[in-house]
C-alpha cells in the first residue's frame, strides 16, 4: 500500500464516522504549495464556505503559500466566514493527513476565531 492509498483509507474512515454523527464538517486538503479548506453541510451536498491560499485576499497577506503561516491565515479567514454564515460547531476532517504542521496551524487558527471542534 502506498502513501496516498493509506491517506485515503484514513480519510474514508474519518468521513464515515462524521457522516454517522450528521454534523457540519471542516474538510482540509493540502498540497506542497497550497492549502484548501471548506465547510460542508451535514448532508454533504452543500459547501457553506471555503478558503484557500489561492484567494487574492490571502495572497496579499502571505509571502509563501506552502507554510504554516499561510495555513493559519486560511484558518482565520474560514472561521470568520463560517461565523458570518451562522456555523460555529463543526467536525474536523483532516482528510487523512497527520494533525501536524500546516493542518494543525489551520485548525488552531480556526478555533481561535470562533469555530468549535
């Protein structure tokens, strides 16, 4: 089993548990250069809000898009948008990535700015 298959297996397991709880989830995806986050409704069909390092407002405030500093900016923006949309409690779906580095920075920034998980 290669690295990506193992990650996807972990992601599937986590998503099935979140789906059973039937709550809104904060899904994170990372690549070496960018990080993406979105808040998905409990039914899994609607994206409530999203943020990534590709947004113009994020690009202007960061020097490089592939580090923990950029991830925390994305987490802060996502949390602000979610609170504005009326979502405060979410389940954290790390998509099989380790809770470390950029994923951890995004989660902590989201927590500091109003999201509970």
